[in-house]
């Protein structure tokens, strides 16, 4: 028996190696086969996400079977590894290849916009239809009636450049997005003269105190969140400031929960403690900030050289020298260097060419406090006070913890404690997020946070600073991107400011003070609007951005702006809301079917995607689509006898008949690969660094790109911003050449905001609940919101989250349907009751597609456009319009709504 | 008796961010076929909560007094019916109605995400990733009438042999963790098998390889140099979930020790953590008390600027530090 058993087992063993007659090789082998693949390529997810997570894409029998994090990012010595970088959504990236919303063919609308009835068209027919409308619009109404919307160059610079290059050559206007989405930090631009700049997230580990203020990285910066917990394990103290007990708070040592929108009082209370108790660094304050600059008591404006000297500069500023007992001009102000003609796209002025040490005070001992007198040009004597003296008086008068506490709902003792902890911890970092930036007065809070960092010497140091990780704005390959997207220069490109554009063209109501300020700003050319002269846009081309779904004032956009378009084109991998409400839809190649690059402010490594498979069905990559459209426009223009178009604004005779040749630069930029290599060719490697070749980028692990936006770049440590100014002491890119907390522009003076002081959140909507629309864990804006796998890890559709108290008050239970409404719109949505949510608020993760499981409305329908007048300033030193650099934000968190039981029919 | 070798996992609940990368990585690799929608070999749930399958901890199973305890297999409603969505009709065929999940929801993996317990401002919750515990006393295997579930001597992984499975579901009733699933189409049991095909190729299991929170450690339990062994046996801070179930799990958890203290009525900082220790004792047993004390003491040590081997183990400076000598 023993021998027989042995024989049996040998036969059984053999069976696992030789296939059975039906091909079955055993269950173990079946499982092994599931991990197999024929081909592995590099992949990235070209959505408006700050992750830039490198992936491998696995193909078997011509089918993309899965993607996984490549986990091959280089690491920094002394800091935890960042591998594996990615999230659940990236692992579902393949779903948009084969999913039901995938666009397969060019489609032309046959029903009403938004109805979802289409006919399939050939590429030739669809492109001809678009080209005819473009030529008609350009010839009859002017090329500036053509509008091209595509956000987020950093995540897909090739695709971004394609449509913008087309827009540039045709004369269409392009759109801003960073400001419109509410992600641009206007308060940072006001204070520092930069678009935005942040440390790589690996630098969180270097902080000793880490404050997450309106930022929830555990949910919304998933691949970076580990640095936060690892910092805590390394001894860093974590504080989360958020009205709700959010995911990041669960990992923190301390959680403070101001009433929504009142964080400004908490920050001002901290500033008061630090100033009153003398916990600041006076040497840094004197050297790096405008705190010593003198302000005239009679006009509330800075004392300027022109005030005292005939022919003196209006942009030279003074401090009171305690040694010499008199006003002394401070170096590095706007008067010391004219801005370069073209300007830097992300700096108020490019001060990086100043000598190191320009800001060093040497023997100068500027007064921070006191009242002094100076004699003006006309012989009058006026009182002047340093900014610090003014601000200290304001803080001590109005923002003691006993006064700030009741404003924000945080106990005075906790304000004192946080202020002292912040001042004592070196370095201390504030990570700020959309939770505080998406407010009407979010800019003031950013100014105060920068004040806290500046006076405690936390600027430009590893582990310090105020890092605003909201929006995907940092295109490290900026020189190449600019050259590729705007081949004759950005000065000859029409840019509209999208908040203004949407407000004006959708004819949405505006608060009176906003309307007057907007009129003035447009009339004086401080902010742009296209088309000019009250004309309406005619052709709208949207791609890589779900404009309609994300639009504030959505009801007005649909009712008033949408009908103005003779043609709406959407180029997309999937049928999103904007595509659904378009006239012509063109199928774009999926991220795994094309070549592009992928970058982020959160790490400095170049991520790429390449074709794992050829585009399915009739999809094409964006570079090719706009090349074909260029050719078709040339063909139509020639056939119609309008080969040339005189564009008066730029005195530019546009040769439409040669559009394709110019799009491809005479055949040099035919493919997406050509465009990607063009971007890399414009990268300026450091000495000794080899040039970047596309083939090498694909073969090797992600390569570090050195970028020197506001700090010298380095390979061996995370990028930390502002070291040119804080460390090397070159002037800041602001009007005064310093971190500027005093803004003496009339708009700021009129608003009483020359210094950052308290403003309550707007209560313009007479309803009881704040409407909060944060980012979500299982979505990137609208992307993945409709993904079945993500929806199965939830409740199958959007939910509005409320506290048990608010639900009970309205007779609502978990998973009930509720109506949320205000004067702007109405949403019918299921609710989720969450004990960590504060009373007085309803939270709805933005931005479900309009066709998802809401009985009515969309998250943006209740959010109006409210333009803050101070963000319309465009004639004040560093406060000028440049695309995504400065302009009114599309804030949306001051909104108030009512919620009640929904009693209407529930569709089955 | 312990098996000659045993693969074990340590999951740090402080580092777990509930992102579901492990859930989805596992699902994509192993349970993406039609009929497998409700199978989550690895899932992340919010604790305290009902979990997945719903109320999994209250169904019995495991061992009592050394003998298999009676258990109840999860009912269909405990999984919920996985939603389907008819996007074609709305987007391409002119159907006017919005895309509703079908059927309308009643439960799902992660239905009660972030809800937790407690009253504002002292609400609390944490994330609990759950995979097969690859128990040293696998109740599923002992309950199986066909001997279709085996514990592999070479690595202690508990795997289902589908060729022997008759689909009678005894394993579903016996596993007190709800971690064996029945494929409703094939009527064959399925469960985490430790990604042994990946391990054979020198790759970490899909859950570990995708863990962007860097919260999952894996190694042979007897590998004394590996973080798993050191956290479980040297530092004694990694504990099995529901040890009272008696199956002797080989997935260990670092209990949540980060997080705020309870808030006092005047908005100040209280003396005890928001997560009640009683809850952690309930799910990890009394050994959680000294484990939490050790973890807090070592964090304090680092806060004072002194080195801590334990904190370094949890930080896991290099990704390979999480993997022992598995790959």
C-alpha cells in the first residue's frame, strides 16, 4: 500500500507539470498565470492630480490587464523612501480604457445638448464640421471668439501644449484654471510675489512641528501622507486644524476645530501672542519683511522717495535708521530693477539676478516700532510709522486670544499654546490646503500664515515654511512648455481670466461691490476679458478638463453661456459632463495609449507614460488631433478663399492656409513623441548632467529634474522654496522687495485690508448650513467619481455628509434622500450621517458628474461666482495679471444652504 | 503546533490611511471576474464599525474550549449586492434618467467609511485593513469536509484547492473573520492565498506592494532580523485581531497610538485618547495595554531627540525594510 501511495503521489506531481488533455495545468498554475504578462511599459495618470505617481502597465495578449506602482523613485539620504507611490485610483486606471464611458469614435450630437443622443461620424467629417465653424467664427466674429480650455499643464504637457499651440496659431483665447478652481493662493502672491511655491513633501519629515491647516493629506494627498505619520514616529508633533474630525486629525497629536471660515481669527490670535510675548526674531523681521518700512499716517500709504525728493522714485521705500535717526532707502525695491520685458510667468518680477546679500542690513538698524516725522518735498512734515508698529497695535488691540477665541470657537488657552509651540519649534511647517483657500477671504488668512512663518524665521529652511499644496500648477519643464504651447511668445497669446470670463459671459449676478470693481478692473486693463468689446464667445473647445461639471454658477453657465456657443467641442477619453453637453465629441487616446510626461510640485522626479497598446477603436492622441484639425482648418480656409486673417490686436497676419506646417514647425513636431522630446530639449541640465532623452526616461527609473523656481535646485535633498530670498538674500519679487504684508493699493485701502485683519466669512446666503465641497479619497475631481469599483467602495453614488444633530433636527436618517438648496440651485442627494462632522455644515465631496445618482442638480449648482475686489488689482508692482499668477479665485466655501427631507419621487 | 515556517504580516494602523490601494490591488489581481464582485480578500474598513461582511465579528466560528465553535456564514445582505451602472443608456442612447446604482444600496465594502463612534468633538475612528490571517489553527481548514483547504508546511499559507472544493460553505461559517468567500457563480470558495505566485517570483504580495502608506510588513515569522519578528516578539507591540477567536492569527497589528486626546468641555486637552482603550482591548485583547504603553514611551523618546529602534522599525526608512527577506 505504501508503494502504491507513493506511485499515486508521483503521478499527481507529474500532472502539475504536463497539461491535462483539456489544457488544465492545475489550480496553482492557474493562479500563477494570472500574474503573467507579455509586456511592461511605463504609465502615468494624466488627470488633474498632484500625485505624479510612476506606474508600470502590464499587457497580456494585447490587453492591458493591470497597472501597479513602479516603486522605483530614488530616495533622499536620511529621509524615508517614497515608494510605493500611488493609490487605489491609479490601480483602476485601466478601467477608463475598457469602461462603458470610453469614447470610441467621433460623435456628433443629434439630440439636445446633454441628452446623450449621438451619431457616429468619421474623423474627416467631424474635423470638417469643427473647422467650418472655426473659420466662420474667425472670419465673421474674430478669432478671439474661439475659446480653448485645458487645465493642468504639469500633468500632461504634451496634450496641454497641443490645444494651446493650435489656439495660439489661430488666435483663440486660452483659459486660466489655477485661480478659477480656487486653488491658486492669492494671499501668497500678495505677500511673496510668486504664483505659488512649495517644498517637496519629503520635507515634511524635517519639521519639528507640522500643522495641517485646512489640509487633509490622508484623504487628498494619499501618496504623500506617509511622510506625515513617519514624521510623527520620528518625534515631530502634528496638529490638524479643521472643523471636522477628519482623517488627518485621527493621526495628529492635537486637533483644533474652528468654526468654518473663521480660521483667520485663530491665526491672528497666534500672531498676537507671538508679537506680544516677543517670540519673534527681530533680525529676520527687519531684513526679510516690509515690517520696518515707513507708512505715512496721513495717507496710510508707504513713504516713497517721490514724496520727499523731486524726481524721486515712486517705488523706493524707507525705514527709520535708529543709528542715523532718519529715513533710509531700503535696497531691492521695484525701483532698483525694471521688470524684464517678457516677465517671469511665475514671479512678480525676476529678482534672481540680483547679487546675493542685497537684503543684508549691514550696519543699518531699522526701527520696528515708534512714531517718526519726515519732511516732504513741499516742506510739510508728516508722521510715519513702521508697518510693524501699525500691525502690532492692530494685533494687540483686536486679536488677543480672549478676543480671537470667541470669533473662531477655539479656546483662548489653546490659541496661546499653539502660538508658543509654533514659535518654539524650529523648524515649524504649516501645510495649508483648499479647506482654507477656497474661501472668499482665504487670501487674508494666507497673508497671516506667511506672517507667522516670516517672523519666526521659518522661511526658506528645510522643515519650515507655509506649503500650499492645492492645485497642480508646477510645470518643471516650463521653458519648453511655453515654447511649445505659445510658439511666438506668450505676449502674443490671448489669455482670459476664467473666473471673470465665466461670470461675465454667463451673466451671473454679482454682489454690487464686486460688479463695480470688476468694471473698473476691466476698463483700466488690469484684468483681461475675451472676446473684447462685449462680444460673446462662439466656439468652445474643452479637453482634459470638465469645465461645465466644475463650473461655479453652473445654472447660469448652462442657461446663459452655453447657448452663446455656436459649437462646443470636447476631446476626451470618456464621456464626462462637459462632453455630454457638447456638440461634437472626439475620442482621445487613453493614458496608456500615448506618450506624455507627468510632473508635480510634490516631488521633483519626471514621470512618463508611453503606449502600452495602440489606441483602441478610433481614438487618437491630442497632439495628432490638433495637427489634423490644423490641416482641416487650412483646407477649409483655403477652399473658402480666406487663407489669411489680419489680427489687429497683435498686427499679425495669420496664414490659416499653412496652419499645419506651423503647428508641426515644418514637419519637426509631427508626433506626440516629437513634442515630448521638444519639452525635454528645453530642459537646462545642471553642469555635468546629461541631456534628457525620451528613450532614456522610459527605460530608467524616474529621473530627478532640477528646477530653480525660487531656490537653487539640488539633487541630494528635497526642494525647499524661497532660498534665493530668505537664504541668499536677493530681493523678494514684490513691490518692496520684501515679504510684503502691507499693500497700499487703493483697492486694499478701500477695503481696510492694507494689513491682514479679520473678516468673517460671507453670510450672503440666508440659510443655516455652510456648504463644504472638499476633495475626496476615491476621486480626483470628477475623475473616478463614476468608476464602478470606487463606487462599490462606498454607497454607489454621491452623498451629502452631515452631523447626527443636523440630521435629527430635520428628521433625516443615514442614507435618506435630502434636498439641499439655496437661491442659486438645488441638489437632491442621499445623506450620510457622520459623528465627526460639525453641526452647521453639510459636506459633499466635489464634483460628481451631472449624470450621476443625484435626483437633481450638481454640487456646483448651489455655488455662485463671488469675485473678491482685491483680487482684481492688476496695476500694483507684483500684483498684475498673468495667467494663473494673479486674478480672482473661484472661491466657493462661503456658500450657505438649507437641507430638508426630500419628499418627491425616487426613480427606480 | 507551530508549522515549520510561517509567513506573517504586520499592519501598522497608525500608518494605514484607509486609501484602499491594497483592496483594489488585490481585487484587480485575483477577484475581477464576473461573480466575484463581492469578494474582497483584502478590505479596509472603518473601526469601530460594522465592517465587511457586515458584523463579521458576531457570527461565531473559530474555537471555543479548544473545539470548533458553531458559526454562521455571512448572509447575502451582509455583503450587499455589488452595484451596477448603466452608463451606455444615459451617455450614448439618450436615456434621460441619471445613472443609479443598481440595485440601490444597502451595504458594501466600506459602506460606513469614516463614521466611527462617539459624539463630536470626541468622535473617533481608525482604519482596519483585513486579509486572511493565515491562522496557525485555521478553523476554515478544520471545518472543510473535503479537506479542500490546506495549510502549506513550507510557508504556513492557508490556501483553497478549488479542485476539491464542493462549495458547501462550511469554511465561511467556521472563519470568525469572514475572510472566506463563496463565488456565487462557480460555488467555489475563494480567499487570500498570500499571493504565493508573486512570492515565488520574488515579489511582495499585492497588498503590501501597493501600500503607499508604507504600513504593511511581511516576512517569515522566524526571520529574526525582519521587522515582523522584531515587532511581534522583541517589542511585543504587534498583536493579532480578536485573539479570543482562538485561531492563532499570523496577521498582527500595531494598535493606533497616534491621535488626539479626548477634548474637555472647555475645549482643552483631556487625559485619555479619543479611541477608548476598552475598544482596543476588545479587539486586540489585554496585551494591547502594555503595547500602547511601549509605543507611547518610544514616541516620547524620539520627541526628546533620543534614538528609538522601535520607531525606526515602524518608519521603515527603505521600502525593502518592510519586506524581510521575502523578495
